[in-house]
């Protein structure tokens, strides 16, 4: 394991991760099986060390108690038992503080659920004891089919890692002379050059038939998604998939899932990603499967 990975794990167990480091830890746990196994191995080692330390302290307390008993007998019972009891109580309190009395650390989000685990089982934060509800505590009913809700920062990070405005040879503007290009050609040129706000303005100058064409609408939706208007983009992608007459339907399906992710609609994002990951014809099959692993 690389030194920087080891340092990241050490800082995790010290509750010393920054927000950026916590996000990196979550990403590594979700995507790197070797890193995940190393994290769990170190957790088990630290738990074993704490148990051994606790056992040693209890043995020292027991030995101290035997010494006090022997001393009491030597003094013929003249020493008062409450003195010995007070000393033992003080030692117990010191021992308890040794393994439980650490100052509270800043709360950190736990890493994502490991692949194959139930969605309610997450890696606990370091040094957090597992607790159970009292036997007489009322059972709390969990909502059915509830999906884990990723934080906004996590959603934005995953969206940025997977979204890239779609471009292929069919979208590349053709070279022309010095004459001004017609509105549809200018619209595509602006999109190709990454000038998405300008392309959206140019879309309004297209003929009515072009503004209703699913291929041109796909470009508009890409511009909307690139400029953060995911809700509007999602509605256009949904229309394109419903009509099923655009050459960009596969790209529209993939970017519709990303639009749902960006808006926090995790139910529909997961459903759409599952469909893509099962489609042998989709170029984004592997990407959808990887993203599903990250959000589950």
C-alpha cells in the first residue's frame, strides 16, 4: 500500500480527516477492494489492541486488590475498608477514562456502503462502540424501499466525474467560407466550442421545425445540463426517449440518469442506471454499473 494511502487511513482513525480527505476515503472504499480490505484489517487490529489494554488494566486492578487484602490482614484489620474501596474506585475510574474517556471528535460521515452489504450497514466511524437498543425500546419502523440519500457534495462530485457533453462526428460543424453560417450551423458551432449559454440563446433563433427536432433538442438539453439546469435538461431527455426517434437516444438515457443524480432524484437515477448497466448495446454500460456501486 502506498504511503499516502496509509496516511489517509491513519488520519481516519484519528478523526482528523478534512472534508476533502473524507470524500477521497469514501471514493477509495467504494472503488478499491484492496484499500477497503486494508481499512477493515487495521480496524480489527486496533480493536484487538484496545481489548488487550483493557484486559491488562483489569489484571492490574485485581492484583492491586489482592495486595490491599494482604496488607489489611497484616495490620490486623485496623485499616478501614472504605479507604481501600475508595482507592479501587479511583483506579477503576482512571482505567475507564483510559479507553473510553477520549475527547469528542468532530463528527465525520462514514464511508459508503461496501459492495454486497445491506444498505443499512455502513462502516462505523473509528473508535465508535456498537450499541443496541434497550430490550423494552419500541421498534422503529423503517420506510419501505427507502434509498440511501447521498449528500449534495457527493452527488456533485459523482456528477462532475461522469458528465461530459456528448460530441461525435455528426455534431462537428462543417467548414464553410466567409459567409455567416445559418442559425442551425451556428447553434452547433457554439455547442461544439463549449459556449453553452450562447448556444442556448442561439437555439431560440432556429426555425420552428428545428426547435421541435429531437436531435436539436438533444443538443439543447446537453447545454442545459452543462450550465447546471438539470431539471430542464431531464424533461427534454425524457421527451427524446419517449419519442425514440433521435440518433442520440443512448446518450440521452445516460445523461438523463446523471440529471436525476444532480437533482437528487436518487430513485429514478438508480432505476435508469440499472437499465443502462443491463443493456449490452449501451456504450455507457460499464460507467452505469460503476456509478451504481458508488451511490448504493
